C-alpha cells in the first residue's frame, strides 16, 4: 500500500470501477452472484448482466425482497453482492438485512451508492445520513466508507469472502486519489495518512480529502494535525483511535453522515471508555438531506475542509484548558 | 370536443413546462414526466377540486405522485394553475429551491405528498383517502404509480388495503409505460396483466390509452360515483410521450436536454397547441 495523495482527482469514476470489478470477480469465483434493483445502468453492469443471466439477477424495484433473495442464495452456497442506492440498501430493507441475512447468518455484501451529500440532485429522499447508524446496530456487520477507487477494488475483494453482513458505501463519481493503484487496504486497519502532534483527525469517505486539505492549511498556521483514514467504521480500529488520541490529546472526527450513530459515535464510544479526550465533530447535525450540487451541500451541512479547521481550533482550545 | 382540445393544449403546456424545468438544470427524469402529462391535464384541468390560493384546503382533492421522480411534470402543472410563478420552474434542483427532483409536500405549494422512495406513496394515499372518509369529507385522492414502481411489495399491500377498507374515494392511475430505469419492464421485471391483478384485488378497473385525453376524460369522470370499491385506471402510455425524439430513445429514464433540443421541442409543442385552435 502506498499513499500518493496530491489533491488531484482519480480519473476513474467509481461506477466504472464497480462495472469492471464485479464481472472480473465473478469470472474468478463461480460462487459470486450479483443482484441489483433496477439500477444496473447506474453502475455499468447492465451489459455484462444481460450476457450472464445465471450470474446476475435484476430483482426489479423491490429492495426488501432482493435482500431476502440474496440471503436465500447465501444459504445455497453463493456469495451474493447486492447493489442499490444507499437509502434503499439500508432503510428500505432493514428488517430483511437484520433477520434474513444477519440473524440467520446468511453472509452477503451490500453496496449502497451515493452516500450522504454525494446523492446531490436526487435530493433529500435519496440522501442517506443514517445508513451507517443502521448497519452499526446489526451484530457482526462490517461497514466501509470508501475513500477512493483503489480502495473500492480492495475492499470489494475482501468483503466477498468475509463472514457477516458487509456494507460498502460509495459515491458513483470520482474521488481524490489517495492510494496508489493496486494497493491493498486491509479491512479493520486504519491508515495513517499524515503524522501530527497537536491533534488527530479521524475521517472517512469524502471527508478524507477534506481532512488532508484542512491539515495542510493548519500546518501553515503552525498547527500539526495527524490524519487517519478510518474507512472501516466497523470493526473500528480501536487501537489506532486510542494511541492517536493519547499521542495528540485532541480529536476531530469528520464524516458524511449524521453525527448520531456513525464514525463520530464509534470514536466517542472508544474515547469515553479508554481515554477521555476533548473531541469535536464535523458531521451532519441531525438533519435531513436536500437537493443541490455537492459543493453547495457540503457547505450547507458543514462538511468542508474549512469546517474541519474550525473544529480543530476549537478542540485545541479545550485541550489547553483541560 | 372544444373542452377536450383545451385539455390537450394544457397537456402540451405541461410538457413544455416540464422541459423548461429540466432544461434549466441540464438534465432530468424526462421520460416518466412526459408520460403523465395527459392525465395531469385532465386531473388539474377538469377533475380535481382545489384552490391555488389555499393549497392546504382540507376539502380539496389530493394528488399523490408516487413515482416522485416525475416532479417536473407536477411542478409544471401547478405553475400553470397559479400555485407559484412559472419562472420558478427554472430553479429545479438549484440550491435552496422549492422544486427538488422528487415531490416534497413541505417545499412546493400544491404538492400534497412527499414521494421519491418508490412504493411509499401508495400507502400514504390510502391513509389520506381513509382520513378524508373518517373526517366526513367528500374529497378524492388520486394516486399515480409507475409500472416499475409496482415491483415494490408495498404497492400491493396498499392495494389490498384500499380494497379491504372500501376506499371508493381512491383512484389509482397506473402509468403502464412499459419501461423502468434499466430498460423495458418485460426484460427487467415483468408484472403480468395489471387489469386482471386489479380486478382480483377488488378494484373497479378500466384500461385506457393514457396519452389520449379523449379516453382519460370519461374514465376519470366515472370515478366520481364513489362507492365502496377503489378505482384503478390502467393507463397504457409511452415513456417520453409527446416528444418523439425522447419516446424513441429506449433508455429515456433520465436524459440531458440541450439548448437546441429545448428550442426545437418547445417550438413543436407550440405548433401542436396552435393546431388545436383553442383560445388561450
Ligand atoms: C425504493 C426506490 N428504489 C429505487 C429508486 C430509483 N429509481 C428511481 S425511478 C426508477 C425507475 C422507475 O420506473 P417506473 O416506476 O416505471 O417509472 P417511470 O417509467 O414512469 O419513470 C428507479 C429504479 C427509487 N427512487 N426508489
Ligand atoms: Mg415505467
């Protein structure tokens, strides 16, 4: 694994990566089966699916049924990979995820596209700020908030054979390139993207790029911020949280999600129990989504590098007075 | 005939308005918006009771566009009927807009219910119809459902509920345009015979050409009789109806609209209105 971040965008769109990686994985593993709910065209799998009807099932617009079918396929020895938009991959089918898949121990991988503000013009009904919270409450689940296309490929391959219910939230468009092509990112292991001594920023998904920009800006003001990529929200890399919180004494958590139930909650739970540390959160303040371009929405919901800088400064004040 | 010609002109205006909104942001759910322009024209031009000055009037008839992505057609209709200024159509999906992709009762004057997660509008409409009944109002609830949307199990739970609870003030308008997002419903998820299904569920059911005002008018007029069975009108439609270039494209769920297309389609629709020889 190599970090190649320079702020530029990865030329690959994640929808294209999904459209290539799922068929490639299916070619390697005869047990893989792909299910979608009338959104194959949104991730470029339609053509391959039409040519391989025994490997790909379009379940129509019926997500709860799709999860139940996937769970049944798992019991028949298949390794289902399921896709729909994030809200429909979580809320719309939660009891089926919880019981048919989780409780009954039918292992499936679910891809929820366009998490949080990346749902842009589809608007509030399509903008999940709660999907991570739902999946976190499902025992034995794995939750990934994807950082860039290279990571997407790596985690897809790992999830296929991992036990439990696995949830990958990823935007369909491009991301800032963080990892060198072909890098492997072991699930459950946070990545230290930047060392620092004054505070640590724990970030995931689109907020990793914002955190790295914020850290660079803070450095110009003489503030040294570490940045950790917490792409595995569950199981959380507890040791990374504890050691960086102890090392720096101040924490910022940044996520494209409601502050309730996601990475902010996960980190707070660890801090409270293991090493109480001043923390500040850059996340959605218990609101519903709305329509608009991503730049506007990041401003609207407080999810920019500038918001991280602000949070860093406020938490440093509390660190000093502690 | 003159009255129907007026409704036909209104349908063309609704198409122009939906195209106006979608063109203003560059792309959008044009296919499913165009396929329901005719039924919207009959609903808001003839069948429904409403007051643009008082959009929350409890005695009004209500529309639930459960295929919420057809918002631009609904917004066009409401703007033309004076619920808000026509110019606002150009704010579709812009920051802070009252007109998001999917219908939202808290944002748009005249939108009676929030939709966007397919299937959910059906149960909401049942609750609204039941509520009107329980309150002793003679209002009716019109529910537009997509054929792809009807894949959702919730849709059929709602239909069973409507029949079980004798919601004769509910009119289901099924937009049978034979396409969903990934293509033809026959290839993606065929649902079989809707008329037989509705009848088996206990609905008073008719099938009409849903892009023909002359067929929609009497079919909707019939539903005024109420009674103790919900109504289903299976509308045989074309996704993209009214703009040949859109209808001919199989994958027309969401498309960009260029300046040139906007000009040309608008001009075509204006010509159509002129040919109807109605006084505007
Ligand atoms: C629960 C849910 N699943 C998926 C979607 C994404 N989606 C939006 S429109 C659409 C296709 C709808 O097809 P149909 O109901 O036939 O509508 P129309 O053809 O009239 O556009 C899909 C899959 C959604 N909005 N809600
Ligand atoms: Mg359809």
